[in-house]
C-alpha cells in the first residue's frame, strides 16, 4: 500500500492576514504549508526544507519578491513558483518568469487561480490581447505607486517628482491606501 505524500508549499508574504488566509485555504486542500515574510526568511530556511510549490508576493516591505524567486529556483529548479502582485508591470512579469516563476498573477487572486498557475507549463497563444481594460484612474494609481517605490515611499519626494502638492498626494493615498 503506497502512501500519498502531501504537496509542500512555501508562502512568502509580508501581509500576515493574507498569508494566514492563504495558508488555511491551502491546508484545507491537503498542502503542508510553511510561511515566511521576507527574502531573509527564505535564505534562513534549512537546505533540507524542500518545497514543491511557492507563492511569492512581489513587494515584501521594501524588498523585492524577485530575490526570493531567484533563491528558490536556484535551490530547486523544479519548484513551481507563482508570483502575486498588487501592482503588475510588464517588466516585473518578465523578470519573474526569467528568474524561474511558473506564473505571475495580479491580486486579488484566489487559491484556484494560484493552483492553476502551479500547473502552467506552457504559454497560451490564444489569450486575448485586450483582456484587461485599463482606466485612467488605474494608470494614474500605477504611476503614483511606481513613483512611491522609486522614492522609498517618501511621500514628499514622490509628490515633488510627480509635480503635485504633497497634500494632494496624501489625499489620493487616503482614498486608496497602500496595503
């Protein structure tokens, strides 16, 4: 009688509430889940801690999840990694795939989306080119967010670079706060 081995999953996510929700959802599906919140946490994992899958958040505080993708893929080229991000860009999607991610998903994504991402082994040439309509508000928000990242989340400097008053930027951030 052969025993089925539960799939091992690593979640790299700095949002504790979201990480706990993901953990519970995957544990209900039979995964053995480990959680860490940073690239340092990934680096500190013992070499014998092997994983079949990983879910990596793109933005981990001030650190990049791409570092984690690279570390995990270097450690085990067979690991299936899905990158999650609240602020998708072509550049980070390309880099994530080059560094070893199997798929790149925009938040909010559910457990079904993530599991489907683990199974992705080829691209889909039939994906519609206009599948995601972008509003002006979304473009503005993505530009503001990228400027905040470039300024290490210094609101005054980001406002200066965006050519707006600091209070205007602060009001925009109150309406749509960063996680």
